[in-house]
């Protein structure tokens, strides 16, 4: 299933995402396909939501279990996501390559 934070990311509801994070939502918790809120925000090219999630510890290198792509991989694949890609590259930790389980 989808977490409430994933649902907020899917529809671009930043206020809802902020409230969920303030109440302890895990920004790196994916759905059963491994898709995270950050992956959905990147796919929407929602730069403010990407910034919000990254500020609260979202891992741009965490991969999904569908294609093995991370949020940064999806941003690289979409030519319309250059601003999002720059944000992810500037904020990502250098050695963050593991996926929490």
C-alpha cells in the first residue's frame, strides 16, 4: 500500500506532507514497490516538495524494487527535471547508497 506521505507526494500536497513529517512520518519509507515520497516528488518535478523531503533526510540514492532506480536516477532520465536534478545532486550525501529495510 501507499503511505500517507507517499499519497501527499503523489498529489503535490506540500502542506499535508509538512504536517505528516512534523508528526513523525518516515521520509524514506517506500511502498511495496520501494517507491519513496522523494521518487514521486521527482517524477512530478515538484521542486518545493523535493526540497522539503531532502531537508528532512530523504535519501536521493535509495532505489525502488521495480527498476532499481533512485530519485536521482529518475531525475537524470527526465530532461524536464534539470532544476530537480541540481537540487538532488547538491544535497545528497556522498556515500548514501544503501536502501533501508
